[in-house]
């Protein structure tokens, strides 16, 4: 509730993420944990999201369903303008250059990221334009040839489609903003190409709007029919002076016997802000924090140190966990396991482990077998041969640990009661809201996580790494 409804969406560089960091650290300290606030990086300019709305003004007008990527321009109050289709050739650009002033421009293509207005983006567009002009020349030759050689015609080539082919020219001509079609649920990300290069002197000035595809098509059809279409938007995207630092917030419960060996459990605090980040990954942070509260306030004294890791910058490239691993915050060979939670809000119902870990996990999980008949818990052996240790990629904060051979066994999740949850519905969309976090699932998952984390911390040995990855040498700890 605090993360999703009081603080809200939490992109890197936002006041919301700063507020969330302070709140998590305060909670950890209130439970008696040592707190590490690990500075991961900084961004030159901060971004803050205000409310937004838009509408089509006509007898059959409609309220518009849209969003804008983080670190893109807002409007200067409510701004009203006519609608044009983007030019595809230099001749079209020259013909409509005067009409672009004060216009909302419909752009081909679809992306959740902002249009690339960087020098690299300019280069891509220029290259595409030159190729398309050559294709136009060849196609005209082919048409003339085909007019007299119908028995063996030359193929007409398709031109390369690059969104906003004349981005700079349209901006300089005074366009209010660019509009692209996106499918529902609307997925909105950030200005990946420019957010780290912004200063208060080069802030974006042209709106970058992602409009629900059905509404986009209605507007496009009107424009194609040469009907006057007026759109009005009020988008309150705000920037503030940086640098804005972002941090991993790590609660630490020192081990009583093996303080320099560790069990980790965590999720990521940052989120996109077209919604509230309740699921991705507010639920993971909440389960981690409740795990911390249960263990720390119980007076438990685990043999091994437990780190409750609340990562930053996951959505911008696993920045927090990458920093933790690459800067050797703790010895990686002393980590027994990292339990990551960054998926759906389903309930924890089991764990699948290599054979060498099976006896340990079975013993640890005994208290969970009949804890709640609605959510029976099961430990299973992994079938088949292990795969190779990953060397690249990774969808969440377990990735850099796995690349370095650290066990990243996570709990299996399931929608036991059939709440009809689908991850694709909320993944980076405007539906990642509080109503998608199920209290009964999260409460039980926190208890399960606490039992498993505490159990691994209390083993007399580190978990065996035998059979974790293909050709991985067996550990000497067991």
C-alpha cells in the first residue's frame, strides 16, 4: 500500500524512488537491522510524473487512453492542435512544412520506449532516408520498364519503415508532439537513448505519446478522409536539477556463528511509472520486507548472516544487483543462496533443487508441509542434466549472481485460487496496480520465504553447488 498508493511509480531519478529508499531503510532500522545504503549511480536530471489527460474534440469525440515514456516532454498546460500524418519523403515534408506548426503528428511503428532523438537515431533515420530515395528511383525505373515488358516485370521494392523519418525537421517546424499506436494494455517505458545525457539546458520539448491502437486508427482514418481533427492534451511531465543518486537498500542480520557467510533474499524497488509498480516489483519488495520483519523481530539468531537486498535500477539494466556483484560487496563463494522474487503476485508453493541440495531443503521445509492446507508446499528434485552456467542475459536481479556461479534457487509460484492473473497484462503496463497484489498470497509467501531463508542460514554448511550447472566442480562445503 505504501509503495503503490502512497509513493507510486518509482523510475530511476524520481522523487518517488528517493522517497521509497528512505522508507525502506527506515523500516529496516526500526526492526533492528543494520542498513547498508549502497550508492549505485546517478543521473544528471531528475524526472517527476504528474497527472495527464487527452481528448479528441468533435461531435464523436472521446477521452484518449495513452501514456508517455519517462524522461519525455510534457505540454505547457492544455495544448490543442490539428492532426497530420508524418511525411515519408522530402517532397511531402516541403509540402506540409508550414502546417506542422502546432500539429500533433501520427507516426508509423510502435514502441514502448521513446522515439530515439539521439545522434545515433538521427544517423539511422538519415541512412533509411537515403536507402528509401534510392528505392524510389529504382521503383520508378521498374514501373517504366514494366509498362512495356508485362510478360517479365521487375519487382517493386518495399521501402524501409523507420518511425519519425523527419524527426528533427518536424520538431524544428513546430510540431507539438508525436503519436504512435500501442496495443492494450498500454506498455510505457522510458527515453533509453537520452535519459542519462539530459541537462537542464537540453530538456526535451516535443511530446512523445503512445496512444491505444483502436483510438489511433480512428483518428488516422479521419485524417486520411481529409476531415479536421483536433486533439487536446495536458501532460504534466516535470524535470528537476540533479544529479540524482540511486541506491541499493540492504538490511543485514549478522550471523551468530558464520557472520562472513550469507543467505540473500530480495526484489527491486524501482518501477515504471505509468502505473504504480505494485506487482513489478512492489510485491517482491513487500515479501522481502515482511520476511525481514518476521525474522528480525522474532529475536532469531541465525548462524549465517542474512541480507535483505532491495535493489535499484533493475528496469534500467539490473544496475543495482550488477553493481553489488561486480564490486564484490561480499565474497560470492560465501553466498549459500540468493532467493529472488520478481514475478507475479502468486503464492509460494514449492521449490525445485539439484539432487545435492534436496535433503537440506526437504528438512528446512518440514514446517511448511501442513502450515496452510490451501497452499501445500513441496520440495522436488530437478529432472534431467543441468544446463551450463549463464554467461549473458538475464531477466531479473538473479542474473549476475548466476553468471558467477552463485546458487539462485527461487520459490515456485502458483495462482492456486484462480485469481486469473496473467503477467503479460501488468508487465510494464498501466495496469500494474494495487488490485493485482493478492494479500493472502503475499502473506503466506512471506512466511514461506522466511522459513526457507532462515533454514538455509542455519545449516552447518553452505549449500552444495554440485550439479548446479553443467561441468561445475563440486563444492567442498558438504
